[in-house]
């Protein structure tokens, strides 16, 4: 249950850091890339049953 909640929270945060606003367009995709990597690791750990 907690791993599902963690995955949903990470997906929402990943969507929130996409560079959609003018002030964040200069950041590029670095913030969402880092959170995407964290999300991928969490999903893999959840599938392996280690989370």
C-alpha cells in the first residue's frame, strides 16, 4: 500500500517539475530527469518486492 502511494506521489511531483512556465524554461529537463530516475528506481524496487 505504501509503495503505491509513494509511486503516485512521485508521478505527481514529476509532472509538477516539467518546465511549463517561462521562469523554469531555462532549467531544462534536469529536475524532471532526476525525479524520473528516482521514480524508475522505486518502480523497479516495488516490482522486485524490496520496497
